C-alpha cells in the first residue's frame, strides 16, 4: 500500500473541486464540452501515465492508489482499490458521459452554461 498524502493543501482542494465539477458538469455545461472534458481526462491516463492532479500533490498512482480511494478511506469506507481505480479511470466517465447525453439530448434539458 502506497502512502497517501493527507495534507489539505491548495492542490488537494483544487483536485476536490475538479472531482465535484466532474459529477455536476452534465447538468451545467453543454454536452459537447462535457464529453470533450471527459475524453481529455480519460486520455491523460494512457498518454501521461496517470492523473496529473495526483502527481501535483504527490499521490503515486502507479499502484492502486487514487484520489477517490483516499477520500473514501478518510470517510471510513473500505473498497478494493483496484476496483475503485478501474471504475474512476474508465467506467465513471462512460457513465457520466451517458448521463450527459441522455439528460441533454434525449430528455432535452439545456445546459445553462456554455
């Protein structure tokens, strides 16, 4: 198990804000921008070898550590880190992209921004 940073510095809070934005983006921003952002996030893993934000605050994500695992464990939840990493590095963005398309295109809700 790699050491997970517990410092609540600016990088931590920026990463947390980006994480929260990921989940609310389908309801706030136009689907084209949301899908582009999700695609760029997914591309960072194979192209850059991991999460840029994890690297910024010293989280070695070459193993099974993720920012999500860090947050969940601080809240007292224990999950298989490998499954969490698989979910947040692939399935989560597929799911959120699908929600975005269904919400905005299929159901016809317009995003208030962009």
